C-alpha cells in the first residue's frame, strides 16, 4: 500500500502590524530596512536617530526576533526577490521613508559560492527579467537582493540609502576567463550606474568592525547613496591612534595599500591601513579583544574526558581527526599561552589569541576555545549597569588615552599601538618579529596580527617616566597622563606547553558569546542585556553571523542624519 506524501504548506507573504505604535507618527526621520535579519543595521540607524517604520525578511524566526526588539516597526515576512514565489512581496510596495537600509545577501557574493551562476553566464542587467527563474542559480538570485534596493529607489526615491554587503559585491558579473570564482564586475558597475540615473551620488566605504568597539575582525563594504540635492556627508573614518614616530595621539587617515583586486576582496592590513596624517607612518587604531566576548568561567570539558566516538572516516577519538590535529598544532604553536581561539572544523580559518579580536563570524558555529582549563579566578564579574566588569584579576590598561581604569570598571578597548605593561613571574614570550621582554620592561607595540605575551601572574604594574626605563612594579596610587598601568586578566593553571593535549580543555563558543562578539547586547551570565533572542544555538549563530555590526551602522547613520538636519536648518 502506497503511503501518501505529506502536503507541504504553501508559504504566503505575511504582514505584521507594529506591536507598539510610534508616539509621534510624523516626527523625526523614518527608515525602512530590507533583509533586516536580527536587526544589527536597524539598531545602528535607530541609535543614529532614525525611526524604523518597516522591516522585511523572508525567515519567520528572524522577523519574530526583530519584532521583539523593534516593536514600533511594521514587518513583512516575504520573499522580496522572486515574483513567482507564493510569498512574494515587492519592495516597491513598502512604504516611503527618508532612509532605505539594506544588508543585501552576502552568502553568495563571497568567493565560495559563485561558480555555477557565472558558468551559466547568468546576470541581472534588467530590473525585470522574465526568464529569471529559468536562468539563474541561488547564487545569482542572492545577488538580486541588491536589485531590490534599486526597485525601492525607483519607486520612492528616499533621500538616503545605505547598503551593506561583503566587499566581493564589486566583482558581480560574468566570470573572468580562467577565473571561475571571480566576476568581471560589469553587473556591479551597471547597478551603480542606475543610482546615478535616479539622481544619487554615492560613496563606497571599506570598514572593519574591530575599530568600532566590536571584538571581531569583520571587513565589510558599505555603499552610501545620497540624493544629489543634498551635500555628501563626512564619511572619513579617522580613529584616534597613537603615532610612535610623532609621540602623540593623531586622527588616523584611512589609506589604500594596494587598491581593489579583481576578486573584490578588501581587508584591513592587506588592501588598506591607517596612517599618521603628519609623518605618514602606519598606525594601529584602538581595537577590542575577543576577551570582551568570552565567558572564562566555563572553559568546557577536558579533552580526555570527552566521550569516544567513531567518525565517518573511521577515526576513533573524542574529536574528529582534523580537529584533533588542529588542536595539537595550536598547542605546539602557542605553547606559551594558556588559551587560544581556533577553527573547530580543523581545516580553514586562523587562530586568534584572546587579546586579539575574533575572526570574522559566519552563519555557522565554527570557533572553539582550546585552553589549559579553568582559571583560578574568572575574567568577568556581573552586575554593572553598563554591562560586564572586570574583577581584581582582569586586564585593565591605561596609556595616554583616557583616565585610569579601576578593577571594578569595564574592560577598556585595547589599543594596538599602546604600551602594555604587566607584572610577570619571569620572561614574557613574544612571537612574530618581537623580542622577549622581562617583567620590568614594557611590552613592545603589537598589532592585530601580532601575538602579545601570556599573562601568568597577578599584581599591579606601573610605568613611570617618559621612556619606560624608570619603571618598577608597585601598587597603583596617583596616576598621570603618561602612566601605563596593567592588572592581569586572570590566573591560569598552566600554559599549553605544560599539558598533553588530552589534559587541555575544549569547547565551542556559545551562542551568547558569538552574539556579544558581533556587537549585540545579549544576556551574559548574570548580566541581562537589552537584546531579546531565543531558539537553538544554530539559529542564533546564523542570525548573529549574518548581522551588520550595530556600531558601524550607528557611525554611518549619524553622519547621514546630520546632512538631513543641516538641509532643514538652512532651508
């Protein structure tokens, strides 16, 4: 007897009215957010002073999370791309607003998923393509999310448009000869030209979230379109940085190193950098360490205590063969350190020390913590109104920029060009073109790609005088603007070199750590954050990993709002 296949429920576009009405419906500047996801960009532009009146996404779960955090906005659960889809809703039918924000799909703009579409020669040179479904793959369809921005602009002509995507959007087009993963950029140039014809000037920004107080290195492109009747905003990113050559704080200048490669991949440190405006030497802006996102009170399970499994390749052990091999390589390479962030899949990705920002977070839970086990005293204590604070065993640095930090104050942003001084029980090992440093010496300058010393002992250290040679460890009392103080982050049981791999501890980064690493104010142990989220770890990580960093959105949004305000004042 044949069994009947279960009927699949047909999806339809669903409108969800605002849960909470806006108090003043016609005051302030309004915004619509396409492909809103978890609302990282929504949060950013709202912090900048815009009122989000509508948000749209095709996934019900993400819309529900967005709705819980932005109840004043209306929502559409709909496919904005495919007119033949049962849940299609045209971007043209969304309400008009002053600002259109859109985090267009970046999954298949990246290098990993472009081959099939380019091999077919599928492009979208028209806003309306009757043969669309027959021609294109999912890769090219995701690129059509960028065309939804054009459709909305053609209908409503918002005064401002902000688009976020991976930098590889610039290679959108048919594949270059002999380079299956790299397009020629012709579709991208056509897309930009349409905005010019619609009456917009534009500016493309390449920014890394680690320089905006986010503990993650995340390079993204931001496309800003401004109606030609308005002045272009000041979008120069000038983070205050320390220039060692000039011996002063400077407003660093964003500077190209190589220009845009054919692949479109633009990354800090490779394609661009920051320089001192006076001597033109490279400087490193302040950045936030991954420590700011990690819960060191839980470092997982000892590898030797994990259950033994048999994997598909026949390997028997507590972790997959590739993960065990990667963990052992990490243990040997970072032997003098107590903990390291490593890619869980064991093949791709790069390791990160806890004083470096996290690697770019994707939609998958793929980062693990390898450590020597529980710290004698955890890094974080909860209870501060502003968020997590550092108890008496946490890193707290003050050097030239800002006031002294006490043990009960939040962990400060780590500045790559600062002198970081600590009290240690002996030599502090350094790697990558740096010299070993004694406990009575200040650590050399380190960048986001260099490896700072392991912190293994407890105590205060204070640097006196302008050169650092007058230094001696002693309790902190009165501090001057030239002092450097440090309080060690935690006491660890050992370094990785002192333990065999089976005695090391291993766990995946938790969803709330990834959320914090992506710039969201999530619950963290006893701390109650303002961002509401629920669901499986897989769903949460997917939402966080695809989200725009809120602080970057706020930085750009504030500059966009300023020109609207200026235009009204001078009118």
